[in-house]
C-alpha cells in the first residue's frame, strides 16, 4: 500500500495509529466530541418568519442551540402540501443526558423553545422526527490547532504518505471537510513524487 488517508474521528484514528505513530496518536487521542440530536418539525404553512434560522448562545439556558427554517432558507424545498419544515439542533457539550429524553419530549421542548425565541406560539406540528448522533460533533478546545499540527508533523515524519483528514481536525462544514481531504491527498502526492514512486 502506497498511501492512506485516515478520514475517521480522532479516537478511532488514535487507536489505529497507536503502534505506527504513537506521538501522533497521543496528540489526537484527547480530541473530544459532543453528542447532538436533530429534531425536525413539519408545521402548517405560513407560520415561519422570513428568516433562514437562528443560533442560541449557551448562556440562554435553552436546549435548542440552533434552528433552520428549511422551507424559507431553501425555496426549492417548499412542499406541495404547504407544510413548513423547521430543524433544530439540540444538545450541548457535557450535557448528553438531555439527549436521552424520549423523542416526544425532545420534539415538545423544541416546539416550545422555538416559539419562545420567535416571540409567538407556533401551531402544533403535523409531524416530527428525531435523529440522534452520539459523539458526532467535534469540540475545538483551546490548543486544538496546535495538537493537530503536532499530530500531523509527527505523522509526516514517521510515515510521509499517511495523513489525517476530516471534521475532527479542520472543521465541521462540508466544504471544510472536502478541503481537508484534498489537502491530505495533495500532501500524499507531493510525498510520493519526492520519493520517486
């Protein structure tokens, strides 16, 4: 095998690297993740403000940390049945027990909190869906970038064609993840060209 890109969360990557690049494994083994749930509510048409959504700072004490008004933000998602779709992200780092609540309770809490943020009660949802993602959201604590740089440097020194890529290292947005993979691939190509392979 000429090259490998490890595009997996930090802890599994650390386990895979433990024997082949222990310094890199040590640096990324402590990177942490939060759990999150996405709650989608289908509401009667015409009840949402003309906004794409909102963010909620942790200091507000709400379970909802963000909401996206799908049918407002993305016009092409307007439904023929006239329903309006709202998706809320719930759960904060270190507060995973809140995500263990029953689906109905999470959906009711989202409905109540989104209504409160908007300053007007939303009508009862026609339907709802809860999707939980355990340990899926990387947490970028102070020193994160330094740890990632140190891990990548140690990895390049030990195995020039073995690279890390993904949300746990560079950011959670899809474009950032794509760029992370492209950067890893470019680094491998450069290393292979330099070795004459």
